[in-house]
C-alpha cells in the first residue's frame, strides 16, 4: 500500500495540519451502548487517545513501544494502563460535497473513490456514517456496518446547489455522540470554497477543542476556478489540526483515490493508549500532550479532555 501511495502522491499538494507549527451485520444487535461525546473517557475515568507518529519527512512510524511515549495531563506525567500498536476498529464518518460544481464526471469519480475507500480501506468491524452536503446537510446513513445499504446510499447521491461546507463538518461532528467504537475519524471530501454555511471556522475549531476525533480533509481546488470559489488551504489546515488530523489540497478529482489511500495508511498505523488521570476531575478542560522524547518525530493525538 505504501508503494502505491508513493506512486500516486506526486502532483498532490499536502498540507499537513501539524500542531501549529466496520461488526458484521449479524453482530449489530450485540453492539454496546453508544459511547457519548467523549468515548475516550469511560465510566472508570480512563482517558484514551489514538496517536499518529511520523518522521519529519512524513513517513509513518509504527514500531514504537509504550516505553517510547510520554503522556502528560496538565503537565504531569501519566502512567499508561493500556497500549496497542495493532489496528483497532474505528468509526469513520464520510462527508461528501454534492454541490453543483460536481455535476457530471466529477461526481462519478468522487463516488467511485469513496466506494473504493469503503470497500478496501475499512474492515468489516469498522462502522461508517455517510453525510452529503450542498446548501443542505443530509445524514444519508447513520452508523452502520451494512456495506450494501451504505453503498446504495452513496450511489444515489446527485449534485446540485451551493456549498454549506462548515455546516456539514459541524453536523458530522455531532454524529460521534452515538458512535459505538473507540477510535474515530472524519473524512471530508469537498470541492471549492464554502458558500452557504451559517457556522464559521472559528465555531468549528471551538467545537473541536480537546476532541479525540481525527479529521482528514480532502479538498479539490481547480486552478482555473474563479477566485471566490477557490479553496482556502490555511483555513482547512487549521480546522484539521484542531481535530488531530491533516488536510490535503489536490488539483483534480481524479487524485482522490491517492489521497484516500494516504488516509487509509494512517488509520492502519495508529497507536491507541489509555491512562487513568493522576489528578482529580474538575469538570473543565485538561490539557493532554503525547510525545516521543527520544525521537525527532511529529506526534498527533488529542490535546485535551473535559473531565
């Protein structure tokens, strides 16, 4: 997969949002209750985070042990009670732009790329939600492992209207209050700039403060488009960084396959770790910092927890 990534990556502009700088259907009934707004803080007070580690050149690092990490809350080192470098199930919400700029072949290519991502990158015990948006945001499919129903909903998407991009991300975030799995990610596929949202980037960043989600924003920016419809790469990078992920600006819809492959590669190489806080709960935000003290790495993980 990595070799394919390398072949396809050429020509795409990657904006890494660094800190500023699917259970089979037959088992669905056995799922636990939804995990709530912060799935990574359990009834026992445990705080959990997924963690991505990359070298400075962007290469994923997947061979670290728990002894390589330092986890701090409010500046105080925490003792890990759980650690794994194995791939664990994940809740992935995919938000797809269906505004009028995608009429024709762009929509066909977008649907095909999203289908391949669902079919090849996600596993049977990963759950998926599908959101479409133009000037209206629509939850096409809520959390499901039923790929047949999900793909039928994807195939039915038809483009029209303008783009309420920030509203769509805001609505997608809200779905995670009812997710069933611990790791969580949002994949946004957008075309051009926002033109119809009530929400603002500032509100989005406030909503994402301390989140355990990882946001991957794939934005198609056409060089020949009118300036008012061009992607603002800095804004989407800021929002993605607030949600522990990254943004990638690509020049053609045809580059989506490669971009989604890179997302898949990251999701397959995350660590998951937990700790029971050494300090009492206050009902407010506590800062969380995950680092690798003896390595020159870029580490992305949750940066706060409300408890």
